[in-house]
C-alpha cells in the first residue's frame, strides 16, 4: 500500500506540474518574444537567439517558437481564454490566424485550405468558439 500510495503521489504531483506549466504558456510566449526583440540573450553572452533557445529548450526549440506565435498572432484573444484551451490548441489557432492574415479570403473553393483535427473537451467549446470569432474579427 505504501508503494502504491507513492506512485499516486508522484502522478498527482506530475499532473499538477503539467497543469501549472500549461497555465503559464501565455506568459512564456510573451517573455520569449521580449527576449528576442530586446536581444536579452546577449546578456548571457549567447551568439544568437537560437542559442538561447537551445539552452532553455534542449532538444526542441519548436515549442518555444509555437509559444511565440501564439503571443504574436492571437493578440485579440484574452489570455484567460487562451489558458482555457491550452497551448496545443492555441498553437493551431495561431497557425490559422497567421495564414489567414496573409491573404484575402474569397470563400471560393479554389482557395487554398487546410483541415485541422484535434481533441476538444465540451467545457472548452465556448472558449474555442469565442477565440475563432475574435480571430475572424481581426480580418
């Protein structure tokens, strides 16, 4: 029973840690953009922003760039709503916002399009709908 209790304790701790990290992804993206814009990475004697990311995100700088894209492309969506949908869904919304901002939408079937699939929980539906509506107003 002791060992089983320890396993449950560790899993609960890990779940809380992941939850806290997911809640702070909005802040992390904003701070990463600030570091890049202000070249704060030079304070650590780094040669480039990519070197800074390599040190902070070993093995995958991609997530850092995704978080920055959320911050840069979903500026009209309140941070609380972004936190509710999570970083992976916010990343997909940022991709759509970035692509849609580059061209005028005609609604014709000849226009380029992509299909995105991701898991969605019922309690996230309201935040997703409002985020899409807000993103639509941007254009």
